[in-house]
């Protein structure tokens, strides 16, 4: 297969197939004021957990939409292994808490099939499509500084440790989390941490800003909505206090990513204007 950096038709089809389910999950979990149990796999309480998940699904939908209609594979490639890690983690959480689900509930059956099939599809298209990446800088691309790559890799390792801890000992997160978690939702939160952790490790290996850009946009969208969800559902937090370690961490991360994004875009602009 030639290193054309093209997105293969199978990759586009798989991305387009998964996309509507992610958008539906966002609408059900983040937008809808009704309880989630009727339309989702199970009833998620408190609403802040649902909002967190819904925001994450929209971030994933943005990434896969760019894979479905984009022109260059390397711009979206680093998003596929994190999505696979996330789906595997949520499948494990589902199996561990099998008794929490109503097996005749149609949304749960859709959930189950998706989390069995999606990791296989996502990994298959990633293995197949990655051969098209020439590994070269785009014209007028920018190189991400080593310090930024090292920092993101270190954060990725931390988040993976957190994800594994949540999977095997969810009670630890339940004690420190700023809103109420159950063992199931603690493990689900761990699945999202696995996505970020694997994403951090894969992106940190990339020096091309063009390979970072869409992934960073996805994370910015996700966590901006998390802050919005926290404002909407502030009563779900202990004493209604939004000044807690988690939201402060999210805010600091957003400031850091926005700063990096603006800096790299400035470098990219300078490269494009150079003779």
C-alpha cells in the first residue's frame, strides 16, 4: 500500500457507522432533561455523570466526523487506539456489573453490541490505514516542542494508572470524586481516563502539529462541555462547590491546551508565510 496519507474507504464507513450513536448519546446524556434510563443503557445518576459522559461522546463524534470526511489519515490516526481502549474498558465495566442492566432493554442491547463490535472495527481500520501515513511533515506544518510531548506522555501514564485503579478498586475514586459515583460509574469514568491516557501516549510520540490538532480540538470540546455541565448541575457537587480539585484541574488543562494550540497555530502561520 502506498504512503499516500489517504483515509481508506473502510475507515470512513466505520467512522460514519459509529458517529450517529455518539451523537445520540450526547443528546440523551447531556442535552435531555429527562432521566436517562428510558433511552440509554441504564439510568445514570447524578446528572453530572451523564453530562460528563455526554460531553465525551460529542468529543469522540467530532474526531470520527473528521475521519469520515477528512482528507489526511495522519490528522486523525492518533484518535483510534484511544477509542479502542475506551470501548474495551466500558465492555469490561459492563461485564463486571452485568446484574445492573436489564437484559431485555433495547438501548442496553444496542450498547452491548456496540461495545463488543466497535473495538474490533476501530483496531482493524487503524491497523489497515496506518500504512498510508508517510510520517512526513505537511507543507507549512509545525513541530511540537519535546517538552510538550514529554509532558503529555507523563500525563498519559498517570491517567492509565488511574484508569486501571478505577477498574480494580473503584471505591478509591468514589471516596475522592467531587460528585457521587457508584462502582459502575467509577469504572466508566476510568474508561474515559483510559481514552485520555492512551491518547496522551500515542500523541506524545508525534512531532507533527498536524497530527495533534484534531485530537486537541476534540479534548477542548469535551472538557469545555464538562465545565458547562458542572455549572448546570452544580448541586450534584458536594455543598454545590465548584472550586474542587477536579474542576480546577480541568480548567488548568484547558488553559494549557488553549495556550499550546494558539502557539502552534502561530508557528504554523509563520511557516506558511515564509518564502
